[in-house]
C-alpha cells in the first residue's frame, strides 16, 4: 500500500451527501481516502448557482449529463456531457444550469473544497433558497478564504 492509503470504492448512490443552496454534493473520494485530492458528484437544478466567487483552490468539472454554462473570469463556457473545464485558484467563477438538472464531477487537490462543502452543509439548512442563504454563507465564505463578487 503506497503511503499507507487503502483502496476506497464508492458505488452509485454511495457517499456522504452534503447540501448547499445551489446543489447536492456527494463525496465520492475525500482527501482522507486519497491523501492528495477530492472527487465530488454535484447534482444541481435548473437556474443560476451562487454569484461569481473565487476560491483559494483550483478545481475541474466534468459533465456527466445535462447542460450548464460556466462563467470563468468573464468568459462563458457552454458544457454538455463529456465536456470538462478547469478553474484556476482565485478565478472568479459560477455556473448556470440550462437543463432541468445537471450532474457533474468536481475534482480538487487537497482537502479545502471538502472542508468548505461540509461547513456549508452544517451552516445552511437544506432547501434554503440561495437569496436567503446569503447571510448564513457570509461567515462560511470568509472562514475558507472565498471572495464573493456580490449577492444579487
């Protein structure tokens, strides 16, 4: 076993489910499983996500089904099944879902993204609309070094 890590499997429907105002995030492989990166399955409904924001960690998305537009530093990228995009650390970004729902994988190095998702899950009750979640999220965003453009 390299680095003391054990093999981790996560079948369909398995994984810790975390709720955020704009998606349900399922932890498929956490940093505790890999020691180096995290893998999340993100299920988001039609409509806009949170306003543009910058995270101190980079990430990549890979679309499984549905269509979404990803805004990165002012440029819109239309993504459908099989498409991927990388978002550099600090880049202002968000996404809008154009189909009834979109399911995509989100990859990120280290454990920062998972810690953030877990914090949001604890701070914001499930099914809280994005606009109502804003005051609850402000402190969470600050704790994780996330820069937010604004809440519209």
